């Protein structure tokens, strides 16, 4: 028999979640979904001026806090993370490592600086926020209900697992391969602690970043709609649904998993038909 408790378990009531890179794009959609599901959010983002919708979320919800921070700089990250935990009442139930940057160019055109920057944001900027979150969660009492302590979700990419037509992603894909593998390894290591760790791999998602790219490289627009077997570009909301699931108690038995949300691209791209 199906348990009748699924809908309440999907709610994030009173859960306190830190989100890196929530100032715009996919991260902002994730923060909006967390608030919508009843949670509280602390955002860490390098933007001095986050997207107006982010500012509105902070001002109107009363459950969203924004901290300017560079996740690649130890002092900046540790200071902002501490303030964020304080604003959330000294307790966190989740952490979403979403901040990331891309490089999209031929392998031989990558400079040392390009590579160092993408590794700093996507690798260092995932590893250490996760470490701070785990340290904080382990310092908190275990939830009496099911022994849960927290949920960490890392935003990887379809590029971690396969080629994405229209893009050249050696450096970016390599860093996202780290994110996917790191989530699996950490999920395994923490499995008995009550902390779950999973990753989400989005395919092509309609963000300002991609829409701007399509203006200067019109051919990528074709791939956004034709390469996914479902024949449409993804929406940030598509990622938000998966995130709420992984943060919620519905996913209590799920750890070390990579959830592809990509219109079927992980099955092979639609251009091959
Ligand atoms: N858009 C897509 O199609 C797509 C596909 C797969 C994966 N992703 C991943 O999703 C995540 C979000 O991407 P997006 O498309 O919303 O990009 P975006 O550029 O709109 O958002 C990224 C956010 O991260 C923040 N950020 C960047 N560097 C930072 C730093 N050093 N410290 C703190 N914050 C920093 C930015 O200010 C921004 O708010 C990224 O990890 C990206 O790799 C995106």
C-alpha cells in the first residue's frame, strides 16, 4: 500500500537551507522553490547587486537572507557562512552548492587563468562550502524523526557525464565530473551520520547566461531545443522540483545519487535520430 504521508513529507516547513550562487539564474529559482515549500534560505553570492527578483524575495518573504561572498576565498566564505548560519537561527538542514561558472572553448585555447578560475569556483567552491555545512550539521542534534541530520545537494551538469552538442567543455565538464563524483563519495562516507549527499545534473536550462550566449552564437539556440530528446530547453523550475525532492524527507533513503534533469539527454541526444 502507498503511504498516505507523501505530500506533507515533501514540504520543507521550517527547514533552513544555505544556497551558494542564489543571486540569479538557476540558484534563484531554487531559493524561490525552497521558500515556496515552507523553508528558509541563506544565500551566498559574489554579486554586489543580485537580480531584482532576488532582492524582492529577500524583502517580501521575510525568510530569505543574502550575504555577499566569494566562495573561492577562504576568509570570505567562512565569514559569510558563519553569518548565514546565524541569520538562520544557528541551525541548518540543508546546503545547495549551486554557484558555478563555465568555460566554453577549444581545449588548446584555455589559458592557465581560465582553468584556475573554473577550478576555483566549481571545485574549491563546492568542496569547502560542503565541508562547512557538514561540520555545522554534525554539531547539531540528530532529528528525532528518522535520525536525519541534513541534506546536501550539489549542482553538477550534464557535461559531467557526456558531450553537450554546441559546446566545447573540457575544463567545465571536468570540474562538473568532480562535483558528481564528490557527491557520490561524500554520500557514501556520511551514510551513517544522517547527512545525505546527492547531485543534480541539469541539461540545457533557459537562464540569462544561455539566452545571452544564444544572441552571440545563434547556432547554440538550435541545440538547446533539438539536442534534448524531449525537444525543448529546460526551465529553472524543472531543476527546482528535483531539488525540493532531494532536500525533503521524501528522499530520506536517497544518498550518493546523481539526478539527471535534462529532457532525456543522458539517454543519448535527440540529434542522433
Ligand atoms: N544554465 C545551464 O544550462 C546549466 C546547465 C548545467 C549546469 N548548470 C549549473 O547550474 C549552476 C547555476 O548556473 P546558472 O546557469 O544559473 O548560472 P548563473 O551565472 O546565472 O548563476 C551562477 C551564480 O553563481 C554566482 N557565483 C559565481 N561565482 C561565484 C563566487 N566565486 N562566489 C559566489 N558566488 C558566485 C554568480 O554570481 C551567480 O549568481 C552552475 O553550477 C552551472 O554550472 C547550468
